C-alpha cells in the first residue's frame, strides 16, 4: 500500500514534523498540504494548496480526490478564548472538514492530534479537554476506513525543522531526563510522524493513542 496523504497544519510544529517524515518515507507516494500561508518546503512528492478560509474546503475538493490518509495536525490554544470560539475552531471546523473528506474519500484513514488530558467523557471541568473529547468521539463515529486519535504530551522537536514551539526548544536538551522520569508522557516528533504512517498502513490495536502507544506504533509494535 502506497500512502497519498493530506496534511493539515504543516506550518505548525506537529504538522511540519509529520510532513517531514512523510516526505522522507518510502511508503508515502505523495503529500498534499493545505495551508493559509506557504510552508516554505519544496519536494518532488509535495503539493501545496493555499486556502484562506478552511470552512470552504469544498472549493478544493476535486484536488483532494484519491488520497487515502488525512493527518489533521492543526490546532489552537484555548488560552484567551471563550468556549464558543474555541469550539468553532476545534470541533466545528474539524467535523466540517472530516465530513467533507468522507464524501470525497470514504476509503481513507483519518488521524487527529488532540493531546494528553483530553476528556472522553465530555463532562469534566476543563473546557478544552471536553471539546477535544467530543471531537475525538464524533470523529470515531464517522465511517472512514479507519480513524485514530493521537494524544501526545511533551514532544521532542526534530532537529533542523523550523516551527518548534519556543518552550519545546528550551526543554529539548533535557529530553533524556523527561523520558526517564515521565516515560508515559513524552514522545518525539519523529515518532508521531512514523506512527501516523504505520497506523495508516497496518492499523493499530487501539483507536486512541497515548504516548506509549505512539512510541510502540512508530516501531510497528502493539500494546496491551
């Protein structure tokens, strides 16, 4: 199986890392990224679409036909946002795009990046965690070929990439210590990208992947 992947969020840290691994991987045939601004990367496998309004994904639907993977790496911090505004960006937009992709490419594997602490019950006190939980739950109900929810914690940046969050670059030298002390809450950006590729090709025994699952699936292992 050769992967043809759509990546959303390639101008952010996670999306850039997933794009990097996808372009480097022999099992990925082509990559299309949808951005609001150019990502600045040129590659023989890569096509970029600039789209100002992500609620108007239907305008590019013809260009997205035939792709068998969607790596949804875009997100926004809840800091400073009221619940309605955060929900519109995090839940409404995600479901809008996912439902459109379902009509275009139903035989697709859809992966979504949320984060550690996401609330699957949708009833907790944390606004962002409830909304992320609802987003995950409703994505898993869609009849794609398969769907996987990624919940990374601390992410070790990939050397040489441009979009690592400042806090991550500050903590990067201490990664061996974080991995020793908090092995269940850390993973590398490389592992996230490889994990997405591997679950697309071979599946995984869990639909919600926490850090240890991301690490395992990046190596084509299963977890208990």
